């Protein structure tokens, strides 16, 4: 296991640099180019498919569907939309179809980053799962489930998904057609298949992933662009056939993010994405780090997250006995049950420290210990010998 003497951790608008003895249990890899350059290179040589520009014909309607949890999503979309606009002599109709925003801001955090001149030629559609008229019947799955999907997508000539390939406890592997489902389905289909976004459900990852892949095939999804995350940055961008991209992405994730520790760590340190899905990422990071740290150890997070407003997190802030919330949140799940349960379970296993810009009393109400500055973090690190550095722990898969 390699070690370094200084660590720089970034999350949103927070960046800290601290000294210590940091162990690196996962391979540290970095990209040799910018995200835009990686995306352009992937589109020039897609996997198992011709170049995207050669697949678009005059008058085609192209539906572009992004996954909101994709790192560097604005940079990826800018390159993809530019190439689509240049294809078919500029005659294709380009739709940007957006699932419900997990941040509750109507995707403003993304749309404001896309070039204005580019977006003047793109139609933006916000999907509402509560509006059944927005969804149309696609087909029945092999298991007999009637599947409905946003009409703008299912009726398009070409579907291009833009997302992230990474380990995910709910899906086994996130990526490709998981940008389509369940986010672009309707409430009834989500409830019937046990795919309500953000909620805990007793459906195996294999069944979830299988249904997603089947839906992608049924809709004829031909092309995908996927980021593979590395510690703190995008490691690689893959494009082309969804099947080949997902398989190549899986191999990269196993190389970078699969961890089989011989013994648990006393202290783990991680920076977590502070974007619009910050609490989702923080919850996943806590789930993963709880499998790595020893009982009674320390989990230290740097996360530029916003004030948690979901109902489960509000319940957690008000309760005097967090552990009594776990079963009710699992039995009657709320939209943010997963991250609330992750916080409770992590705090039961270890002391969880959070360096953020949240008020200290909010962090304490959630059961965590607030750190207010880089100096406080450095002081804490001075009390321990070896610290496992696992930036991007939301992507980790621990084999125990």
C-alpha cells in the first residue's frame, strides 16, 4: 500500500490541504487530458459503433438523456451536443430530456453552465413522473412487467445516454441505460417494479440491472457516452455501444475502485462530490466507508453539501434516538431514506466527522461531529498515525 505525506481534498467550493501519513489502498490514476478532450477522443473512436456523426441523418430526432450524478456533466454534454448539431448538416432536432432533478432546482445547476449559443438549438424537456400523459407504453419485459417511458425518448429516432459507470449497491453497476429508468418512467411503473428513485426497496441489484438493460434494448438505445470516475476527477470517457461501454467501464472500476482489505482501517478520510447530488454521494460514501473502518474508528469527510431538506433527514435532525428511525424508514421509505439510514448506520459504527459549510448545529443534529476549518482537520489528523485516503468513496466497492 503506497503512502504520501500531503493530501489535497476538493468538494464543490471547498479545497483543503493537510499533512500526515496517508495510505492509498486504491490505485491512484489520473487522466492525461481534460474531460472535453477525453470525450472528443472517445467520440472519434467509439466502441462497437460508428462515429456518432455518421449515425445521424437529415431530419432525425435525437433524444439526449443525462444522468444527474455524472461527474463533469456540463463538459460532457457540451461536446456531445456540439457534435450532434454538426451532424446531418445541422438538420437534426436535438432534445435534452431531463429526469426529475434530485437537487430540486429544475437542473438550473447544469443548464446555466451550457453555452447559450449551443442551447438555442436544443429543446429542453423536463420529465414529470406524476404526469402519465408524458409517458408511453414501450413493451412488456421478459418477466411480464408493462414498461412505460417518456414519449419524447421512446419516439426519438436516436437515443444518446450520457452518464457514469460506477459501482452502485442498488444496481451492482450504474451506467448506460440507468439514465433512462426509473427516472424517465411514470410513478405507477416505478412503484410496480420497486424502482422508486431515492427510496430503499427489497429488489436485488441483479433484477434492477437486468430490467434496465432490457429496457435499453427494447427502446433501441444505440449510443452512450459514459464517464469513469477516478479519485477526485474523471479518469476516462467511453462512448459507443451500451453493452461494450458498460463492460469496459466495469473492468476499469474493478481496477480502480475494488478494495479487499486484509484488516479494517482505524481512520478513513474522503472528499465527496459536493454537486447537486451531494447528499446522495455522501450517503453512498458512508455506506462504503462503514465496511472499511473498524468498529469505533473514525470516518472523516470533506463535503460541500447544501442544507438537507428531505423529510427523512429532517426527521433525523429532530429525533433524540436516531437508531429507532431505521426500521420505520425502511418499512415506509421516503425520498431520502437511503442517505438518512446511511448517516445513522455510519455513526453507529464509527465517529463521523464532517468538514463542510453547514452550520455546526445542523451537523450535530445529524449525529456527526462538525469540523469548521482546514486547521481543525489538521489538528484531528495529528492525533492518529495512519489514515486511509479514499477520495471519491461513493464509487468504492469493498469486498469483505
